[in-house]
């Protein structure tokens, strides 16, 4: 069988791209180098800020997303994975410009939730402000009968600041504690599970320390990419 090559359109941000590749390795059953997937990584940190484009009329990232996707396609990738939740706001405009499929991170996350906990009807979302305000999670989850609740106007800026600190490699234990405290408040407000809907947040959020179901969208996307590369899905 012809080897399937995963293309990673990264750089949004660079540390999150590294974490995503690490998750791909985690999901790959292998005991030697040759058991692992062929992966092409293009980390393009020059792509304009997605949240700024959505909320403040900033530079449109679509042209750079298209160039980056086509570069990976020409290099031999058979599918694209974009480890940036906010970038998926542009997916309906991006996919028609690329000749290979693009995995939908938001869709993969809701499918992961339905597989793990089909009874959950309300989730709390920790994500960048652009992701929250764009409604991309709300729409996908609503399609499957799941309500999404988000931090209030006091907590959301704290989430965004934590993401900024992680991108600047300036986060510390307090950053993680802030994320955990906000997640706790979402659970108290009626959430039955928490979605980490920004690829930076898992770098400071300890999933193993919480008593509730918490899904990392990075992991959901990585599992989908590995399943595709192993021929378990088209």
C-alpha cells in the first residue's frame, strides 16, 4: 500500500505545533523508527493573527494559509492537519483552495466527545477569544445537540492572557492555575465536561489533575491524523 503522508500546517503557534507532533507519536503504535508515520511539517509563524482578523479587522490569514497548504500538498502530503483551533474559522474558504482534504479539528473534537461520553449535553469551552466569538465550536456542537458555555467577560480576558503568555514562553504555574480555576467555574455553571479548544492551553493545563472529563482538541486531531495515515479512515 502506498504510504500515506500527513501534512501539518503549523506555526500557530510553534510550541503548539511541536506538541501536536508529539501527540501523533503518542498515538502511533510502533517499536522502531520504521513503524512511525511519514509527516511533513511546515511551521509558518508569519501567518497573520487569526483572532485579530476575526475580531478587529486585522490582516486576512487566508492567503498565507492557502500558500502553506499548497506547499505541503506539492511536497506530497495526502491530508492536512492544522493545529490551531481559531484557524478553522477560515476552513470553509480554505478547503476549496487546496486539492487534498483538511481535517476539521472542531468536528474531530465533538466526535471524540460523543465517542467517550455520549451522555454529555453541555460542555465548557476554554479557547482563544477569536474562537469563542466566532462560534465555530457552538455551531459544531449544537449540530449534535450539545450546548457550549464559555467564560464570562471577566474570565475570558484571563484565558486570552494565558494563551499570550504561553506563546511568549512566559507562562508559569500560575498560568495553569488560572486555567483550572476558570474551568472549575464553568463546571459549577453547568458544564459536564471541559474542552481545551486552543492548542496552547494544554501546554499549561494538567488534564490528569482534574476530576471531570476534559478533552484536548489537539489530541482529537492527532488521533484522526494517525487513523487516516494507518488507513483506518478515508
